[in-house]
C-alpha cells in the first residue's frame, strides 16, 4: 500500500552516526566520573534526546556543570559537520521515494544544529527542505508522538496514511503513538524487539521500495 508520505528517523536510519555519537557521549561521561565505552552509551541512551539523557546522567554523577548539555550539543554538531557516514543504501532510497512522487520528511531526537549538519553531510538538506524536524521544534521528544505528527502535517498527510522508518525502541513507540505504520530497520536493535513494539522489521534499505509499494 503506497503511503501519502514517508517520515524518516535520522540516526541509525539515514546517518550511520550512532557509534560516532556514542563514542563522544562515552568520552564526556567518563570525564564526569561515569566510565563508559561507546557500546554502553548506545545501550543506555539509544534513541533518547539530550533532555531525556540529562536526568539519567545526573542520577549517576550528580549535578552536571552549567551549560554541559549545550556544550555536548555543539561538539556533536561540529563532529557531524566534519563527517556524517551514511547507512548503506539510505540516501539512494530517499531519492527513489521522492522520484516516485511520495513526500518525505525527517523527524529526529537530535538537536537542530546537529541534525542540520547531518542533513548537509548526507546531501539531503535540500531534498527534505523545510520538512526537517528536531526535538527542539516540538514540545516533547520521542517516544512522544509530537515530532511525527508535525512531520506528517508538513507533508499534508494524515498520520495513518504515513509510513515511519525507525531503528530504535523510543522511535518506534513515537511512530506508533502518532498512528503511523512503522517500518523497523533492524540495524542497532534486533528485529524481534522492534516487532514487539509494533514495527514491521526489515534488514536492508533496498527492501524499502517493496515495503512502500513504490
Ligand atoms: Mg534512530
């Protein structure tokens, strides 16, 4: 069934940035007295926006220095400007969907500066245009549905006519809560876990065309 719009998560779906981001987060937390490797940062924070990470971090290390969140957001944006690795086949899949005449949007729990850096790094900033949504553009980050509702509205589509492409549990929950059909890219999270939260799992970006009916 062909959707009215396809709403993409960014990290782990378009940008293969999770390990890079997790390495930076792990480094910062280790410096604060919570020794951590990138893999543990991934397990602890996958799919969470910075505001939802802060209380978890403070529960462990105590109050964060003033401006810590802003500083790490800036660090991540700088790193993504330098280099944004793409998920294999993801950029090509977006181009095929657009060529098929289906509107696309991005909805991400990243900060706006970091997200825009990734879009430019992937060469997708002009493809998505003004349909790029950061957690800073809505009241509540994923797993709340706000960001997917905003993305669907930007495509003039009802949420139930949209397909969300996600890779994390908070992201799948956000897409389901918005009333969208959710495809779960089983890259960082096992397919069974994504399916348990309501997503249809898939393993490679070249499967998207068939799943979307384009
Ligand atoms: Mg993700």
